[in-house]
C-alpha cells in the first residue's frame, strides 16, 4: 500500500535558523503522518546550509525532504506564471512575499499543500487538519497584521474584500489557485509600486484570497498565534519587561502548535528550554469550523484614528509597528 506523504512547504533563509532550527526539529519529531517537506530558500549557499542542518534533524525519520533555491523556483515560475506580470514582479519583492507564490511551484496541481512559517513550533505529537478541497485554512490572530495602512486603504478604495484575524503561520489549501485573479489583485494593490521592504503585504494577499475562495480559521485553542498587541509592546518598551516573562503569562498547555509571530520568534528556543510547553499531548477536542470574518472599512478607519491619537501623545513611537 502506497504511503500518503503530506506536502509541507516552508520558505526560509538560513539567517532564521536560531529559531527555525528548533521549529523544524519539533516538526520532524512530532508530525505523526509522513511528510514530503520542501524548504525553499534564496542562494545556492543557503541551499547547502539548510541541507546540512536538515540531514541530522531528519535522520531516521520516515519523512522525505528536499531543499530548493531561488533558481529552482525561477525555472518553474517561468512556465507557471507566464503572462502574469504582476505575480512575476511580486516574486521579486520582499522575500516573505514568495510564501504566496513559490510553494505552489513544488506541489502537483490539485494536491493539497500545507505552507508553514519558519517560526511555528510543535510541542507534542500532532496531525495537521484535513485540507479543504476548496477554500483555505488559516490560523487566527487578534487583531490582524494587515499592513501597511496605505496598501490596506488602497485595497478598500479599489473594492478588495479582506478577511480579519488571518495569520499565515499555517496555510492549508489545494493547489488550484486562480493565478489570473491573484495577478489582478496584486495590480489593484499597487503592483510594482508595492513597498518591497514591508513583509506584511503578504498577509493582505492571503486575507483577500480568503474572502475570494472562503474557508475557515484553524481552532485557536490548538493552533495558537502569539498576539503581539500594543499593550505587550508597551510593556516591553516602556517597562523594559523581558519578552520571555511576557510570553510565560500565556496559557500554552496542550497546544498543537505555537506561532511566534513578530519578536516572539526569537524567544522560542528559550521557551523550550524553560519548559513552557511541557504539558503533554493536545486534548482531544472536537474540530471547530470557524468561518472567515470580513474586515470592514469602519474597523480600519477606527484603528487608524487610534494610531493617530497615540502618535499625538507620543505612545505610537513607544509601541512601534506590529512586526
């Protein structure tokens, strides 16, 4: 009987290995289903470095793995994205934007794909949720990371609907995305004028795709995204609070995964060493279908007003951006 390997894909740089190495090790050790793991990186030297790291991690496991560099992805993109100039330009923007475009290049059309961020830690044996035949599964977070404001505003002005609370630490979808629609979307968001230094544009694309194709959030009781809220940033900046002490206040018992969004990614090795995840396997909870919730223009306008008021009294400079 043929083994069903689940396609799992991750875009990363070797510079992320101080935390991504811990996360990859947890993924390989605790995934109870066999995986076909594809790591997608930049230069040939990065490819060699990641292969050197993955060898010992995956040794003796039943998972398959491979590392690809940008040249490998470019060769596939030339065919897949022919005539889609906005998509092709988007791939040349911020490296994080390639989490939208490049994982589908390494999965057969019509197969599932499970796309991970390199800062997702799996503390205990787990199975990924079933991938929907249509629509997306994304993680849930509060508030959201739809940023920068000028691109979100342009999206609203041009009739782009976006889901709220989306987090792309894990994205599950079938590899049958409508690339012509995505090409048009990127053009409406700004095309070649998108700010290439801002990684969060990727989240806007996923949020728009979520409203286009539908789907649901992964249950946040099990698939947990650390929320880099303004008040947490205020504690760290103004009160000089230690990040590990702040994240230790969260209830991390019984999680399937922890997404260390923002600066929390750098604390993951310390969290593991401190035993913050030592609570045994996740509880056997019934799966919850949580439909995507639309992000409304009035919510965005209120958020921007709050930011302007915070800037006037000097709090905005202390809190900083959500990254």
